[in-house]
C-alpha cells in the first residue's frame, strides 16, 4: 500500500512500549501490601509469570443473566508458579531515622 496523505490513528497502546524482549527471564515484585503489626507474619508476595493462554467451556452461574445455566467459551490465562523455598527471615526495628535490621545473615543456606 502507499503512504497516507493525512493523519491516521495509532496502531497499539503506548503502554506496551518499548516493544522488545525482556532483559530478565523472571519478573519482579513491584509493590507489597502494607503490613499490619496486629496480625501474624505472612507471605507478602509470590512469584508467578504468564506461561500462555487457552480457552475453556463453562456453565455460567449468574441468575438474571441471559447466559444463566448455559455454556459459554471464555479465554483463560495460564500462570506458571515455580516452587519457592524460604531461606531466611529478617526482622526490622523502627527508629526515628529509618528502619534498621539488627542482624542480617551473610550467606543463606541452600
């Protein structure tokens, strides 16, 4: 096809720029939930990455919907979650300046 003479809309979202391969194989956790001191200690993040997509046929359970008790085809995402092992725990003390760790293990056992 030839070039456009006038303006044209974009093809694709700017949110997905730059369009290139990732520099690392594993993703990173970008945000953690706020800790509540009154509750017990818990796992705050879990690593998972998108492995692919497929489709399923399921029966919709929404009373009042046109599709109630009918089968529909929907797209689903497959998330791969490799096994995790906890190798250490660090406790922090709140000081007027910043959070401070009293002891940090130099090497973690494998």
